[in-house]
């Protein structure tokens, strides 16, 4: 760690303390060149993967976009905010746990559809109609029919 005062390379850790929350470490350091003291903080950096869109463009994973997708699909539907938050957290956690540097947007869309199917069938169909680019009523009918064919618990 370089000294912020003299830019010296030799520093010594004088004191180390964990934060009350346990999510960071505070280190008190002393520069061996100029003898000045300074504090550094060490925290975990979690990096979400880049999202690869169908056109090949890449963007940062954005929980806000995920929330917007759920909100649009669930507009005026009787689903509690707590359940929506849990679904968003579940998708975010699954994306993070994959440990990949990049993830196709299609894969995230499939995860969202699974969560919506658990929450509300109408929201699921709304999302699917945009996500799968339904062209006419027969596309809706196919999805509704496939939902009827699935036995309970296999959704």
C-alpha cells in the first residue's frame, strides 16, 4: 500500500479492526518513510456478470431493469411486494451463483419467466407475450394450453 502523503512503498499495519457489521476491515497504517499515519478499509467486491444481449451488445447486470420487468408483468395484479422482492432476489442470486463473467439475456429472461409462473399466471403470460414476441392469438393459446397440461408442482 502506497503512502498517500509521500507515495512511499513501505507501510506498516499498526492496528486492524473488523467493522460492527462484519463486512469490512479497518486498518491503521504508518508510513515507514515519512512516519505519517492513515487508514484503509478492506471490503469484499462482488461483481455481477455482463449481460450479453441478442444483438451481441454487452451491459452491466441491472437489478433495476429486472424490477421493471417484474413490475410491468405484475401491473395491477394481486401479488405482494414482499413476494416480488423475493423473486427478484432469487433471480439475482442465481445469476451471481453461476459465477460466469457473461450471461445471455435469454437466460435471465427464462429465470424471470419461472419466477413469474410461481407468482401469477396472468403476469407470466404478459411477460411471455413480449419475451417470446407473440404474433397472434394462437401464440397466447399455445402458452395457456401448455400451462393446463403441466401437473401441479412441475411449474
